[in-house]
């Protein structure tokens, strides 16, 4: 079972997510769209964007329970340590009912209030929107937001897609980065081992060299980016790194494709690489 920790700073070189903080007065609604797979566990935190005394907060989060199932709600550690209590009802049809209140002297706080955990139960191509049906904190009309992949958004649109057997998130920290995943692939293709300085030991869940090598070897045929019939550091590894560093056009193709390359156009190369990205993700506002 996979687990996405939404408190991580997730930066994809190919689709960098810009932190969008939804302020109290903002007119726009920020929506994050992303793909998930059946069996995955997703954690979404609920944040308070106002620094104020927290006496009580009432929240109703709505979603399609045929797509995701609310499994747990965990109160922020600082609130828990200051005698706050969370009452949750995760079994109401298509809703999670959440109340946070102080049993002692209330404190001033902003940021994370609690974290919701969902299991993806829907079949491929089902989708749902996660949004606040209610978020009541004192007199504020828009006191906070969700935090997902380091982005502060008002709602999250989740689409269930078939699971990929191999993708470019080599250390499984839910980001694809040139300086970690790209260099791990290049180092293996050129030297047959992994430089441990490129592994994300903090956020990664695949961090042992033998695990990483086994995973890359399983996906070697997928890493034949130029469709030449073999996977080479000076061709496929270089193409991948250049793409993750956002080089395009002649800068991408120069000295990387040759007469053996069946996929020798920028469009084909980019398509082959993007097919290996873990999931689609974008942020929009309206």
C-alpha cells in the first residue's frame, strides 16, 4: 500500500507545483487535480490560515465514498499536547464530520489542525472532489484550506487511474527530481551502482541500494527513451536528465539521438518520459 505524505515539499522538475496559499479574502477557488491508484492511502491535512485563539472549530469534509474511504483523523501534535480534543464521525454518508475544541486554556495557533487519511477504493477512471461543506471558526468566512503536496488549496479533484508497474520516482518519496531520481538512474546506467548522496532518506520509502537497483533493473526496458533497443547512460540517461532539468528542442536532442534511435523527435522523447511520471498533477483557479 502506497502512502502520500502531503506535508512533503513535492517538486517535480516536469510539473513544479507552486505553493498557493488561499487567503481569507481571496475570491478565487484553488483546485488541485491529481491521479491516484486503487489501494493507495492519501493523507490530506486541514489548515487554519488565521493566527487566533482556537476555542473550537467545526468542519464538514465532503467526498464520494465510492471512490475514497475516510479511514482516520489525527489531531495536530501541538494541539493534542495542549489539551485539545478531536471528535470525528467518518462514517456519515460521503462526509467526514470533525470538531476540534479546547478542554483547557485555549492557545493561539495557525497552520495544520488535523490530518485526514483516505483509502482509495474506487475502480480505475472513477473520480471525486474533496471539499469543505462547512468550515466554521469564529466570524471568519474562509478560515483555512487543505494542504496537499505542499499546496494550499480549497478543493482536491482525485481521479483513479490504473497502477503503473514502473515510474521515475526511484526512491519513492512522491517527487521526481533530476538531482535524486535522475542522478540515481544515470549513476546506475553508467557505473552499475547508486550514489547514496542522491537518495532522499528523510521522505523516501525505497532507500536501500539493493532495493533501488532491483527497481531500476525491473524497469530498464521502460528507460529505453530513444527506442533504440538498449538502455544507455549517454543516450537515455542523458535524455532523462536533460528533460528533468527542463531542456527542450535542440538542447534536448543534441548528441543524444543517433541513427539507432527510432524515437528521435522532441515530441516522441517527451512523450516517452512523461509516460513514466508517477501521476498527473496540476493546480488551477476560478
